[in-house]
């Protein structure tokens, strides 16, 4: 890579870099550990409620805000600690990471690129993953906190769809060495389209038929 330039590799996380939906998996993990059976029921009920909302056509931003309200009153320190525990336990399973994506991201890093994780999840979940794969930055949804406790609201907008595009553009704009045409982006869902369309090398992970149809120039990784 030209030492005068800076190549970024942006990657979605859920079902792109890891095989599960981290927000729901961690929700169940945390609430079950903290509140036992009742916590597990709360987590399952929220997941069912959000699935019903999605089926009814509720937009992803509204659903995301509903998800984060479930964390109201939880101590940031405890959530962060359990996020590390969650990752340690889940990543012990060989199926936790999508091997094809992880291998390509490692190759990009070996060639000097800066890896950036871009996800609607939050730092308690993404921080350990970022450390594990050597990501330089994390662009994510930011839960609001007061006095070390989560309020249930978020700061700004969730890191979804055009929110990802805005964050990626800002990062590239602030680095005069970066050329979007020389950058890569990995995603699996149609909501990743704005981010993938921003770079010269978009990669669709998995079947992603809707995403591939919208971005026929993208390379396909791990076809199902």
C-alpha cells in the first residue's frame, strides 16, 4: 500500500463478522445472569416484541431505541464487565466468528489497513470484539448515561443505515490521506447499502440477495 495514503476497511458486525445478533445474545446473557429466570423472560419478551414490530413494518431506528430502553437503570460498570465476560464465553465457540470475514480482515490489517467496526450495537459488546480482531476504531450506537447508570436513551441516532454512512463519511473526511475508492466495506443486510456504496470495494457477506441486487458491483463472500 502507498505509504502516503490510508486504507480503511469498514465492517458490520452481526452476521458479518460474528455469526449471531450480538445485541440480543448479550441482552439474554446479561439479564439472565443479573436477574435469573425473570431476567431471561424479560429478554425473551423484548426480542419477541421487536420481532413483531419488525413484521408490522416498524422502522429499524424506532426498534433500536426500544431495545436500548430495556437497559435503563443498569450500571455502566456492570454492563461493561459482563460484555467482556460474554465475549470470552461466546468466542470460545469456534462458530462465533464468521471465519471467511475474520480471515479477510486479518489480511487487510497485515497489509497495513485500518479496520473499523461499524454497528448498531454498543461499546460493551463491541469493545471486546474490536480488541480481539485488532480494530483501530469502533463506530457504534452510544447509550446515554448519567452518574454511571444507563438512562435507556441514546446519544444522537443509532448506528444504522444512513447513520453508518454519515459516520463513515465523517471519518474519511477528517483523514486527508484517505481515499474512499481505495477503501473496503463488509456487510450482510440491505441496511448496510449506504456504507458499502460509499467505498470502492464493497463486499457482501452471505446470501444478501437484496443487497447484491442493489449493489451488483459488490464482491460476494461466503455465499450460502
